[in-house]
């Protein structure tokens, strides 16, 4: 933990990325305890929804794919599944949490582009409409079933953003009014600096690690970034990134990154990811949403928009 005058900055690792919690205007002893509480909340969400953990609810749902079994969901998971359903509908099918199965073909550590046959073999497993959500009014519970063997869901498209929102909400519930939660560049603010000035939030440079390409001055709300620099491989002069289009089964290539400012991190993250998937239609889409955004196209040109 690092003390900076009247601020406490805590760095940690979670969800496969670096985290940073910044608290200001809170006594140091109290701030340390609050930061630890927020970190535990982030880790709780990671453990509960990680596809890498065999005991997570996501792994339980995926393991039952195609066997006809419905998995009963707790309220939190049911709400996240409902959110995924809304995002699929809102994005006209672009934001699809069943498309993570494509990583079986897209192994970015291999340095090899999968064949058309490899990708087409996975196409039948991609499709939100092949997932069944059922609400039982008698016991007020929601259940889910993946109808095809081999199908998977993956909350990676909004997991970090949800965790940032939850951690920040927990801190605000404890009276924190100045600071932010940052999970790998997905940021939820709890309020301005104690003197009322905004925080300077850097936007990651998509080609220069540990550098910012721009700075946003923010006092509230959230900012999230989607880009082609998180998980990728370069093959024959082309960069193939982890953001995979559920229809073409190919990585998106129009933008290097898109950052969006919104009221909560979950919304900012969803909008930035959908914008990446919309490719050349991203500016029109983001204008229609009335949000502030910053994009870097494949030539390196910075594009901006504001309400």
C-alpha cells in the first residue's frame, strides 16, 4: 500500500489484470480497511464467475451443456444473465456471451490463424438463442440450460466492469465520496478529489505499453476501454485480437481501441465492446447513445465524440 498525502493508493492483481483502488478524504487506517474490503469483493466476483475455476457457476453451467439439465441460478447470477440477454438484444446479436467458445480455435499464444474448417466447426455452438432461461414464478427462481453439447458462456465481456461497479458501490455505501476503482483500465469513480477537482484518467495507448494516448478529466461515472492490445497475435503483418465477431467468427480489425464514458462501468464496457464489433459503424452508434468517447483507428488516428 502506498500513501500519497491525503490519498491511499492500493495496487493488486485480479481478473487477469492489475487493479488500482484510490481513496481520498478518508483517514488512512479506515482507508486501508475499506480498500481490503473492496478487493475482497472483486475477488469474490472473480472466483464466482471465472471460466478457469472448476467450482465457478459459469463452469457448472458449461459442464452441463447439452445434457438437458437446467442449472438454478442465485439472484446475482440471474441478474447478470438477464443483462447479457439485454445486451444481445440491444446490440442486435453482436454482444453474445456464447461466442467465447471460439477461443478453442483462436489460440493467441500459438501464432497461427485457424482454418476456415476449424472455425466453421464451432459456428453451431455460437448463438444466444440456443441458451434457455426459464423463470419459475412458483419459487421465484431462474434456471439456465445450454442446449448443445460443447456450448459455453463466458462473462469476460462484462466481468471486470461489473466488479468495478460492485466494489465502488460497496465503498460508497461505506461513505467514500472521493476516489475510484480501476480494473485493468475499466474505471468507476466514486467522486472527485476532496478539493472538488476532477481526476486525470489516462486512456491506454494501444501500441505503447504503460503510456497514455490521452487523458480524461472525470469526477463521476465511469470509463471503460476495449482494444486489440490486450490479447492478440501478429501474423504476416496483421494483428488478430481477442474481440471476436460472432457472425464472421473473425477478430475485429477496424479500431485499435475505443474508450467510452458512461454513468456506470458496466454500461461503458458494453458500449465500447459493441462499438468495436460495429467496426466502421462505431461513430454513428456511439453518437446515437449520447456518450463521450475516444477511438484510435488502425492508422493510429485519434477520433473523439461527445454528446
